[in-house]
């Protein structure tokens, strides 16, 4: 079990606590490796199969107004 000790005599206020957290994060940046972003490739419509929508749901969605109306 690790024994964590906190150094400091008084609790920090919100501003000092945030500054301390940002400093801790800035010091840790070199230790974090971000994966390269991979752009999702489009899926061919011929590969999409097996999706069924019940007729009642299709009618309900068709009757809904378009987004932003």
C-alpha cells in the first residue's frame, strides 16, 4: 500500500488549487503518448445489411419535423 503524504500547512483556495493541478498536468505531458488519429473510412452500402425498421417506427420518424424547424 502506498502512503501518500500531502505537504502544506493550509488548504489551497480554488484558484491556487487549479493552478497547482494545471502545473502538475504540464509536468506530466512528456510522459503521455497520444496515439495517431486514424480517420474513419466510409463503409460501402453493400456491407450494410441486416438492419430492419418496424413499419410503425418508420411512419413515426417520417411524420416528425426536420431538425431545426
